[in-house]
C-alpha cells in the first residue's frame, strides 16, 4: 500500500492521468437517437417507442418505421435497404406506422413548409380492420410542427408531425423523431419534386 501511494503521488503519473482525462473529455459523445409515435387508429390507442429509418438519396426522401417492439438488427438492415417492413413478425401482428416523405421537398435541407405530402401506412395488432394506407396532403391532413437537419447520407434529421383523419373511425397521430440517416441507400422511397 505504501508503494502504491508513493506511485500515485509522482508528477509523471499525475500528468498521465490529466492527459487521459483530456482525451476522454475531447471524445465526442454519441448522438442520442430518439423516436416515438402515438395516437389512435380507428379508436384503438397506440404508443410506439422503436423505429428505423431508410433513405433514398436520389430523391432526398426518408421512410420512418415506428414499431411496438424493438427492431432486430437484421430487420433494421433489411429496412434500410428496402424501406419495407411487414405487418406480421414472430407469429403475431405488429402495431406500426410507416411514414415516407421528403423532409426538404427534394432539397437536402429539411424545412417545415417543404413537406407537402406523406405516404402513411398504419397497422394495429388488436384490430386488423384499423389498418390504413393513405397519401396525406398538407395542411388538411397533417401539420409539420418542427423539422430540421440535413437530408444526406449520415445526416441528422429531427422533427414532429401531427395529424388526424376521419375515415371509418377516428385516426390521429403524433410522430417525433431525432435520427441519423443511414449511409446505405434504400431501393425504394417516395419521389420528391425537384
């Protein structure tokens, strides 16, 4: 013990600890990826806390997949390549929302007024009849509360989109996301105006 105390008190060891401390504090923190989707599908409530994102660079479009259970790494990789997620997995129906849109209206900088339409698919595990596929138009079907970021491979995009629609029951959604776009190019996505 006496030798350890003497060793820690040496100036060389103190300088080493200070250098390590500087290196650790200079390392950038990992960005936090967050997402959520909540609302109502034909009267059935939903709250989704897991998601994946696909990116189509030629169009500068994204497809967001909000899911009721954690998304396996292989499924996430497949989604990044295809922008497609099935409604049935592990022997059961999923509660999920797919939202495909152009955050920058075709440009690489996201802007609230640039999002004119959303291709949205909904599925609820408790009610097969609650599922819908729509092409939604702003401002009658949805509102972009906030959106920002760079719509490029590896870019960060964040936003909040809310909306509602009455079609065979009440539908409402609140989509929130803060995600890094993959560098893998998706095979499909929505077309964005140029």
